[in-house]
C-alpha cells in the first residue's frame, strides 16, 4: 500500500476471498470507504455480489455479463 500511495494511486480495491475493501488515498495513507471514487455507483457490497455471482456462474460468463449490464442500466 505504501508504494501505491507514493505513486498517487487514488483508490485500491482488496478482496480476501470473502469480502472486498475499498480504500481511498487521503494525504499519504489509505482510509477505508464504502463507495468507489472512480465508479460512484459501486459499493463494496455490490462488488462482493458481483464476485459471488462470478463464482456461482463460472461456466456461464454471458449470464454474468448480462447481470452486471442490467444492474448498471438500472442504477444509472
């Protein structure tokens, strides 16, 4: 994380296999936040849902893409 901060990466997403954490750069350190700076409609909970669906529908990528596309269209 310190390397990302040094080069000015504004946002980092970290997934540990069960939960996703979004951190934003504030001064020279990262602080947790629930919402993406780059994609404000995305929260950590929504991203966790997408990741769960990607595992559930691993063999059906078109279904996953439709699911995400439908979610984006509904939440614009």
